[in-house]
């Protein structure tokens, strides 16, 4: 049952919607403010340019969303989104080594970002405590005595004047473009340090009509970028009998958007199923390009002073290299964290931010280490390569080779990348022994067209 008071959430993207869902159980009124006029059907949004790209909801993310919205998986399935066994129904080709498939309990949803966001937004909007203000921007915070007391809102596109809303809690879910660092500085608070890992990723997504023969009847395919070959590709089945193909390049490598160029790029990958779709399937969308310069982690947990009545969540806290598909899952885990904290605290104001940032940092640590550690395999990516990073990357490469025959190793790896198990779980004695045995009969990686020739 909702409590008393008002909360304001800045941003109605996935991170914001998940936060609103949690706050609606603790506040009499939860107001979400977004610059867009939110659509009433599953369509792309102007203020979510990444919405046109292929999105991956990891298995742990699906579970977390189901905790927040019981029955969501069935709802998406009824809308045509396939449920995907990530080990048994996906062609994985890691470092050029095709992974042996096996049935698993790692289930994801093949869903487009517009359908997922629309379905969640409808569930949130139906909550009695929720009010949505669209076509408006939060331009500043209202403050007093070291606390955030509300927001100033400016309607967009008309002659209305800015107005103020007082609130007991304000949450910034504004994503990578978060203005919290600037607002904190203006209020005399310290600004969080930023950890950046520059990857210069460009990715291009196009949606095609899916034929049952695509992917040999499977529901996905993935091949990763490796040092010397900074190209990658993913194909994923979606609702409405469609399949999305995302081609990506690191370090300035840019996938083309014309038919012939995309086909040549796909031919250079070590997963032939992706090229088959690009060459033969009927496109049902234009090719959409997105650039991602750097992974950014803002270290709010290290600040000694922070205004009460204020939080920062999701991509505004940390935005990951999108190739790894971690963002929505991490945002959903943060929402579950916030729910636990609010349920266990008598006061919503005192100490909430400090505890949330500390525990959210622990949630971020594992996916951040996975993404950054993998990116640091590329010598062009600036960053400190500790002995642990170098040894881990060498070990995981050997694991990929051994996983061509040993499905147990593939399962162990997928549990880590799906944030079900911590990275340290790969270093158990049993896993180490399996990798060692696999190294004694190490296969050759799958062949692909030299990328410099494509």
C-alpha cells in the first residue's frame, strides 16, 4: 500500500519506469517527467535514439522484471515475443570458437525495445499513485538546508511558464545525459569522479522478416570482436516473426548501412548465420546507426556529501558498452535494491542515498569488470591492465576454445555474462580442470573473411 508524500522521477525510459514502479508502493503520488510526448503504441521515441537498436534483456534481467511486474513474461509472449533458451537456442561464436549448445534454464525474451518499454509503461501508468508529465523538462532542483525539496519544470513547445513541484524524494533517471553533476556543482556539493573507458563503438541495427529456416531454426546468433578483428554481430528473433541484426565495430570501425556494405561486413564475421539473414531476408526497417564513445561510471558512492531527498539511478550512474547488453538488467537490479531499502527503512530521507549508492556500486562491480576487462583486450583501448585482467582474459579465451566440446563450460560462461553468477565462479577447481583438459585438444577457431578485405 502506498504511503504519504510525493516522489518525482526524471525520465520515463526503462530505468525511470522501474524506479516509479518501486516508489509507487511507498508514496501517495509519484510523478514522472519526460521530454517526449509518450506514444500510446509500441513505437520508437525521439528521446530514446538507442531504441532503434537491438536490445538484449539478459536472463537475470528478465527474472528481475518478473519480480517487479508479475506476469510480464507471459504478457510479452502473448504479444509474440519468443522465449529464448540462451544456451540451447543461440549460436554462440566466442573468439571464433562455436560453443556447444545444450538446454538450459537461462531464458531471455526476444523483444524489441519499443514493445518492452511500452508494455512496462502501460503497467506503470495504470498504478493509482502514478502521474505522468510529458513534453516537459526538469530544468533545476529546488533546494534548502542541504536537501532537495522538489523540481522546477519547464513545458516544451508552448508558451506555458515554468512551475515548481515540491517532493519528498527526487530521482534522476536521465541516462547518460544526466545533469546531476552540473546541478550538484551549482548547489555547492562535490561532483562524482568519472571512470571512463573509451571504446568508440558504432553499431547498426536493421530488422528483417524472419523465416523458420533462418539461424538453422534457432532464435539467435552472436560473434564477438577480438583483438585485430574489431567487428561483431548479433542476430535475435523478435515479436511479429521478425529478426534484428546488429553489426558493430570498435575503435572507429564503422559498419555500413547500405545493403551491399552490410552484407560484406556480415561476411567478414565468424558466424555465417548472420550473413545469410542480411543477404537473403526481406528488410522491414531502415538501418539505424548509433555511436557510443565510452563506458562511463560515476562514482557517487565515494562522495562524502550529498543532498538528502535525492538519488541517481540506472545509466545516470553507469552506462556500459552496449555490446554486452547489460544496461537494462543492471537498472532492474538497482530497482530491486531500492525496493529492499525502502521496505526496510523507517525514514525515506536520512541515509538513503549513501546506502543506495554503496549497494548499487556492488551491483555494478561485476558487469563493469566483465565489460571493461573484455574491452581492455584491445591494446588501443586506454586503461590499466592489471595482472588479474590479463590472466582472466587469457583464461576466458581458453574456456571458449574448450567450450566447443564441453557444454558445461559454455553454461558456466553464460551464467556469468547473464549476471546470474559472479565472474569468480569461473575459477572454481572443477571449471579450471575442465578448461585444462579442453586445452589439451584445442580446436582451431572458425574461419572468417579477413576484416581488412571486407
